C-alpha cells in the first residue's frame, strides 16, 4: 500500500510549566523539547515509522527549522520528492506550554499558509490522507486518483474543509468539529446526544464512514449498523500535544492493512493514548510493537469480563 499525505508541517518547541504564567513576568526554562509537528507531518511520520510506503506533500521554509523537519522525515524514509521549500514564508513554528497536569497551550507562529505548487506525482497512491489545510493540492489529488481511499483529519472548521468532506471515504473528526457541524452538544451521561451528533453527521456526509475522536473518552464510530464508543486508555497524561495526529496516522495504518473498522479504531485509540505519556508530538509516536502488545491485552479483556467497547445505540 502506498499512502500520500497532504498538508501542514511545523516545528514545535515545548516547555513544561507548573502553572500558566502571569502577565508581565519573566520565566527561565532550562530544558525544552524540540521536534517536528503538524497534522499531516505527524501522521506521515507514524506511517513511515510503522513500515508503510509513505510520501508527504508539504511546504517548509528555507530555514533551520525546515532543514530539521526534512532530516526527521528522512530518518523514517518518508518520500520527500514533494516536500517543497518556500523562500517567501518561514517554517511554521509552534511554542507549546505543557502544564504538569498534561494540558497544553499552543502558540502557532505562522504567516500566510503556503500551498503546494507541484502535483506531478510519479506514483499512484492507494490512500490519500489530508489534514484539509491545502485545499488545492487535496482537490487535485482527489481528481487525479479517483480510485484511492480518501481520508481526512477534520479538526477545524473552514468552508474549504467542509467541502472536502463531501469527497471522503473516511472522516475522522474532533468532538468540536462534530458538535459544531451537527448543531448538537455531547453529554457523556446522555447516550442520546452521541447518537444525535453521529446521526446528523451521517446524514450530511452519507458517503463517508465517520469516526469522532473524544479525547480521553475514546472514539465514537459505527460498526455493523451500531454506533459504538471505543474507550480511551487509562494512562497518566504528560503531554497531549499531537495525540490526535497520532490517532489519525494509526487509523490510516489500519485502513492500509485492510483491518476491520473496530480493530482500526482500537489501534488508533491505543496509539493516541500511549503518545500522551511523553513530551513532544513527534517524539511521542509509539513503536508499532508497543501498540500491538497493548492491543493483544485489550482484545483479551472481554474474556475476563471487561467489555472492549460500549454501544451508544443497540
């Protein structure tokens, strides 16, 4: 399977803090965690690290951060032919303040988004994954590779991203996206709200298989005409930065291996859950062996009386 990932790359500098800084104060940090980030970049990194033939189409700046990103991508053998260098805009940079509770505040430093210019792909991908940032490059790939499985990371809401969702086979979206587009709020104590949100999205995008990520609550998906919740891992959160991107990358991995939707969501849930145990989005991508070991434990749990998932609707 060949996967083409299209979208955003950034470089992250993460700092751990005891509490959010007060205004008009100075702080000195002895340590920082520095690594690549960005939705498409992180997903592509995971896929290549896990052995999938992956090509990334993204734009980086002609600066040190852009060179660092290229080096990270080369270390896991990501196809770099379509990683373009912009001499007009610097590499997108993010400063991440990570509270010791595991929550984080992200400051993105980015000028105008720089779209890709080259679409003369010399291969035919089996899967096209997009984070929705580059509308032109994504629509080009949709038209050029109609037989490819198309998957989108719908984490933000723009008119262009909403339009792209109409052409996707899989929409993996955030809770915030799902609530805004459906017009319903999720109340975990009221399963009907989960059904209302999911059902509304199904009507809006009937061609797609939809998965809604619910952060520490897991993921909402449909399997055999049943809407289900796959619970998240019970782990201590150190840094949640990039957990969603890692979920998406692992989800694409499952689709690339033709796994059933339940196994695919389970693996993605595990990968995202394991990632929050470490600082730095790119540095927290787990080994495939770790995820498979955790999966083996999870699927064995029902035999001991622990259900693997919960049904939101019978």
